[in-house]
């Protein structure tokens, strides 16, 4: 006898970058049979960059995303540098500092978008608040100072990207073996002083204040923040040789849910030796895992929470103090609380702001020694970077004419695919399966669990708030029992 099921569909998931769908299948007893997070778009970048010359890769792939194009631009640039025979230490000091400055600016603006624009409504108004209240407009009206700081922090990051790359989105900065232009003194000074954009010192102070506010929020709401969608997992991120957090160029470290090393500071160029990618017929997004642990046990979270877990310290003083407080919250053990991603994300804003200041006051950032000549060309190149959402891997192979023959991209959200599915299953088991009627708050909890990972589902922008949401509940025989629509 075939078991009867009923299905809840949430399509699309809102306040994330891209389009996704959630389906929750209940058996005839109302228990969760399975819960899946579907990525319903196919982008095809790995295919259509094939046949293009390698020097175009870093320009083409940043079109994957309008939220984090810098991350793809720099990961591809690192890979192309290898193809022309250059490893990171071979680049000029000014080039490396400019690329790092660009990367930190990207992290600041991206984290600001997610926390202040997308996640804040859930935290400030509660997951059961009316849908019309859970939006940026209400944050601006009811929490004007917080909204203003968030908008201006993002503006700072965007303006710094523009100064380096020429445009806020899809600019040209890194080129094979170097950088397109230097940073001029008047451009540097603009970010050290107060203008219509806050100075870097102001950004640092605001970041400290907001981290402090988040800690206070945790004190008041620890019960649900610690429990909601929490589940044990592995964690993956980059570190320096001494175990400090590293976002631009480091070695890959992974730990399991108990803190045991599962990947011991390995070179990202060897990722194929350590990582496999599983596939499922119901989603376009793959499932990366550590080969030696297998598909069931080898998956990892990536992003701010994972980076806090795998690193021993943060290179800047203020952020490092916050890291130690963060680690003390779980007595030095890995933090597996999904909602703590937001706390970790704010600590990273503080870290990146401090790192930006260190680079801006370094006069060598104004140098004009930007290029290194092509050395012995190689048939392939690897670029690994810590994007705002987590570990990002670019891998290219080229033929003897310099044309790309293979491209493999493991984006941050791909690593988080299994963790997000686990979070959806948690909500299904603990919230949805207990009720026969769909409520707006119940559905939003599924989205809150996914939003904590700041997923970039298609690596493409969309008009925030314009996606419709329709949810249908069917019984075991396929008869429609309940339906709700949002924004249709």
C-alpha cells in the first residue's frame, strides 16, 4: 500500500537574494515525511564561460550576482593569476592591499544589506508580526537611528568599492597579475574624513555600538535564539597560518559539531582531493561534502557563524574582543545556533571596518606598482576566498590557446545547502507539523531559518519585496485544504 502524504508549498521564499521554494510533505498522520529547500533557477555560468579567453573570466562571472559581484571577481582573479603563473605572494604589495581593501568593502556593504534590510524586521518585530510590519519601511519608521546607521554603513562600503573599481556594481578592478588602477590620495582621504558618507572611524564606532545592541538583544531573547532551527553540523572557513580569521587568502579548516578537526588547514588548490558534490533531482543546487566523511556526515556550514567557530582569533583588536565573548557563550565549544549567524555577521562588519582603516592609513596603498608580468602559463587555476556568505571556490582549466575548457564554481550558498535543508526540517518538525491550519507566522518561521544563512540563491539581484508568495496545503489525497497568498 502506498503511504498517503500531504504537501505544504512555500513559493517563493522572500527577503533573500534569488528565488527558492520550500515543500514540506506530511504523512496521513500529520507527521513530517520530508522537507526540501528547492533552488528553482538554473544559471549556467559554468557552461557559457567555456570557450571564452581566460582573461575575460573575472569580468564575466561577477555578473552572477549584483549583491556580491566583488567576491566572484576576486575569486576568479586569483584563479586567473595562477593560470599566468602567479601565486598570491608573487603579486605586488600594493595590488594585494587594494584587493583586500576591495574585499573588505564588499563584506561591509553585503553584511549591512542582509542584517539591516532583510533580517532586522524579524528580530525587531518578531516572527509572528504581521507581514506588512516585517519590512524595511517599518524599521525606518520605528527604529530610525538603527536604519540610518545601516543605510550609511552600506553606503560607505559601496562608495569604497566605487573608488577602487569605478562602479558600485560590476566595476573593473583586478586584472590578470594586478590591478586596473591605484587609489589616489584624495580618494583615500574621503573615507578618513566625515562627508555625506561617514568616516571609517564613525563606521567602526557604529559597528561597535550595533554589536553591543545585538548582545543585549541576545540577553533578552536567548531562549528562542539558542533553540530556533539549531542543529549540530560541521563548520568550514579560511584561517591564517596561526589560526586567525582570514577572508582573502588562507588555508581551509573544518571542524565537526564537537570541535574536532575534519580538515586541517589545507591548501584550497587541493579542494578536489577533499570535496565531493552530491546532486538531487529536486534542486539545481549541489550538496558539497568532505569526501573522507561521506555525503551523510561530511557537510558543513559556511559563513560568519562557521568562520567564528573555526578560527582561533581575529587579527583586529576590537573584533577579537568580541570573538572571545562570542566563543565564551558556548564555553569555547562550536556554536551550532543558527540564529547566532546574525551576531557573528555584525562582528565581521566590525572586523572589516577595522581592517579597512589599517589599509587606508597605509601610504603604500597609494602606490602605482600594480602589475606583474606573465610567467610560465599553467593549464588550470584555483581561486578560493571567503565571500560574505562563506567559502567560495573558482576553478578554471584552459587550453594551449588560452580558452577556458572547464569551469567549476562552488558558491557559498551551495555549501550551506544541506544546513538550510536541515533548518527547514527543524521548523517542519517543531512548528508546522503541530498545526492543521497555515498561519502567516508559521510560514515566516521557515523563511527566518533560511534567511539566517543570507543565501544568494541564484547569485542575481531582484526587486526587494516584489516576489509573490503562495502557500497551498493538500491532504493525503491531493484535495486543497488551505491556501494563503502574499503579494500576489
